[in-house]
């Protein structure tokens, strides 16, 4: 199980934003350390979208100590440019690397997001198990709390949700025999068009690469067949 | 060049959030179609962080038509569960796939983000070149506008910024000979401890895998050497 812990947030809106991202990416368990007032008519509920129905009202208020004792803890930090000599924030993982690491671990994990301006303190970072940093522009790497959590939860979604809303793209590609019949028909069409023999095979290679790279759907291939059929009819006259 | 276009946003705060994410991930050119009032003392500037200095005040107001004419356009849509039979939003790319596609293209690209509640209209989607959808929970796939843009810009950061703020992690792993010397020393230490001979090689394999997987830094290896040295000293007595 993966829990999300927001430590000492100042802005109710950020708590709402994080709750919404949790629901968007399949997370349910929100814990709050020293939270601001979360008014039902305020920004937390206003920013939470449908998470106002469950994630946000179900949030549990806890202490930092309880989290450290009960969970494998991952702290997110924006502060960076740390090198190997500074122990507190190094070594770190990117969210992508973290997703890979956690995929192989069977344990209760707490993802900790810190305060708006200063993040997690060095004392807090020293007590957690893993540090995670989001790669960003060297000119301005400091993400807003809600945005940092959104990216982290997006990258870790595979650990929390079985299926996304998106159709299984692999299965939407037209089957290969349909695509192959299209190439053959296209080649035959070129032949019927008295297309220069010297260019024909090069052109077919180009078509094959272009169409193949686009991963055509069944509907698209059917439509293209229709186009060829129309060409055939026209040239037969 | 990659431009970010926000179409008909209602909420100034979302425009500020998008401007901040742009600056965080190395993007600079913001264009606005039918923007809300962006007051210097309002939420747009309040949410923009350091982007209030450049990205936001430099934003250009444009029409949808101008964008379609001048750019390779990518429209982001939350509305999903589309199948191959519905043409307007299919086929689509995920942000990850889009990053790969655009890496090979030399052209001016506009990333279009739509209205808070209804996104880009079907008429608008029909006029753009590519549709992108962020994978999210099937139960609640509708992301907030600012959060969707944040994830998209994060995934596309490689196209906009040369370096992140993070140190080059590969080069921070201690060099292999240092790590190897540690294993040898560890094994010798086991020998000096009268560790059961039958278990020694298995234990060394475990240590090697554990430490290796953690990609130890030079400092960590040096520290571990120090630990072994201390053990050696203690057992010599």
C-alpha cells in the first residue's frame, strides 16, 4: 500500500490539488501532518475535484514520528545541486527510478511532501529512508508543492492503478495482415498506374515505413483500402 | 521551438500554474487565446513563482487560427475512452510517446491546453495535427488544467532544457575498483571473523548484490571501508 503524507502544508489549496492528483492516479490514502484548516467551503475542497468525496474527507491527521515508525518513507525535495559529499539528500532517485525500485518491493510506503517554501527540513530528511528529486530546469528547479506531488503521483501511477482510462493502444493497431494487404494492394495500384518501375520499390518502402510508424487503426486501413479501391475503379475505365 | 498555448482559460490561477511549470521545465514562449484578466496582484501572478518575471508578462495574446496556421499543433485532451471508431481523438499519443515523436522533428510546435471544464472542443480538435492524452485512473481520468499541463511539460522537458538541476548520477557511482576492493576486504573480514566457511560465499553474493543495486557513492564506499577497518582493528586485538 502506498500512502501520501503532506507535512505542514500552509495552503489548503495545495492539499486539495494533491488529493485530486491522488484520485486521478489511483491513490486513496492521504495522511496530514500539522495540516491547515480544511474548510468544506474553502480551497482544499474547491481544488480537489471528485476527491472531495473520499480522499480528502477520509484524510487522517498523524505525526511525523508515526509515519517514520510504520512506513518505508520516501521524501521529496526540490533542493538540489547536492553532490555526493552531502549526505542528507544524496543519493536520490528521480520519480521514474523510484517507480522502478518500488515495483519490486512488498511493503507499506509513505510518500512525504513538505512545506511550500522550505520543503522537508534536514532533520526530517535525515530520518527518512529514501530521497526523491524531480528533474527540472537548473535555472528554476523549485516546483510548487501541488505540482511536485502531481508529477510524483503520475510517475508512480503504475503502482496504484491497474488500468488507465486509455484504450489499450497495442490492440488498436490494425492487425498486421490487414496492413500487409494494404501494402500489396498499394503496390498493385502503383503497377496499374504505370508508375516508373525504377521507383516502385523505393516508394513502397517509404509507404511501408510511413504507415507502419503511424500504427494505423483498423478504421484507417479500411479507409485507405477504400481510397485504393477508388483508384482501381478509376484506372479500369 | 516549442510554444505553449492556453485556450480560453477561465481561471487566472491556472495560467499562473502553467507559466510556473514552463519555467520549471525550460519552456519560455506562452501564448493565450481568449485569456481571462491577468491582474498583477491576482492569482495568475501569485501562482507563477519566478515565471512572474518573464514567461507570464511576455505572454502573447493570439487567435486559434493563427496557431493552426503557424505551428505543428498538439492538443491535450482528458476526455478518453475513445475507441478506434471515433476519429476526432484517435489515434492519440501519451506524453511519453509524444516526447519521443517530437525529438526527431525540426519544426515549430504548439502545445494546446483547453478550457477547464470542457477542454478543447471537437471542432478545435479536428483542426489540430496530433492528440495527446495523459494516462490516468479509469475511475477519474479528468485532470485539472494546470496539473495536466504540468505533467505534459515535465514529460517534454528533454525538448526544452539542456540540463536539469540534478547532478549526473551515473558519474556519482563510486568507481568499480573501489567497490571491488570493498567486496574483497569484506570477504577477508568474514574470514578473519571465523564466519562459517559454508555460508561465506553465499553471504558475499548477497552483499555484492545489495550494495551493487544501491549504486554506492565514493563517500559511502569510503565510509564502509572505514567500518571494515574498524572491524579489522577490533579482531586483531
